[in-house]
C-alpha cells in the first residue's frame, strides 16, 4: 500500500508593514513640516506676509500665488499617498480616489497658476524660464500618467506619476539649494556680482529654481532606467 504525504499549504507572501519602507516616515514628516512652515502665511490673505515679492504692474499675482500654494499643497499631500506602496496595495479604491484629487484638485490648477506667476516672477528671466518649463513638464507628466491609467497601462502610469511626484516635491529641494547658495554666494558679492545685491538675489533664485527640479528628475530617470535594465536581465536569465 502506498501512502502519500500532503505537502503543507503555501504560505501567503507577507506584506511589509507600512513603516518598513525606509523613506516612508521621513517623506511624510518632511511633507508635514514643509507645509506647516510654508502654508500659514498664505492663509491670512495678507500680501505683506507673502514670501514671494509681488510682481510690479500685475495685480493678480498675489491671488494667483495663493491659489498656486493651496493647490500645490493638495498635490503634495496626495502625492505622498500615491507613492506609498502600503497604501496603494492595501487601499486600491482610495488610491484611485486620491489620484483623481491629485490630478484635478492638485496638479492641474497648481500647474496652470504656476505657469502665469512663473512667467511674471520678479526674480528675472533665468528663473522665469525654469518656472515655466517646470510647470509645463509637471502638467504633461501628470496628464500622461492619468491617461495611461485610464487605458489600463499601469506600468506606464507608474513611471509617469513618479516623474510627476518628483516635480511636485521639487519645491523642497529648491529650498535646500536656496539655503546652500545663500551661504555660498555672498562672499562673491563684491567681485562676481559687482556689489549688486539684486543680481546676486536673481542668481540665487535662478540657480536654485533650475537645480531644484532638474537634479531630482535626472535621479528618477536613472532609477527608472535601472529598473528596466534589471527587468531585462531577469528575463534573459529566465529564458
């Protein structure tokens, strides 16, 4: 008589706890801290508290700036939940709902208002070009990601939305570069900038504007290309 030994049932893969992603807690704290510091002055309706000088001869600058800050804040909060793997896997319905908020109540209005105030920045044409290009790419990446999700091309959707989220958070890296340049450039004011504080302020704003979004975008492109190469190596080994 032959006896059979049943193999034990497969153990389902355990999902990582939400806190096991190393970047989850730091990104959440960074988002909350940045908004707690940056948002309150724009909730008062007082232009004198604005951290961005008003553009001369453009009366809509302040209301558009406030709208941009509010909508961009919505984008930052929802972007955190969109890129959080635990939330995305455990709450797919809320992931989709938060995605709609991110697109239609965050990036689209924030990007459109950013186009206008970016073009009219009081810190010179070098920053204006950066701000306009940033807003255009932010809108384009987000729309491309939304369309990919609608077409159920989820791999493309993820790639486009990672690019969009990086630009959403580029305001934080912009501020980091601003702090670095404020420390590094003043000793050069009398030589490189010929004693002109406005020229130095324009340079700091322009450089921090460009570096704030181009470097993170290049990093995420490197990361995505590395993923593709890694997937290709796995496929080659499996065949």
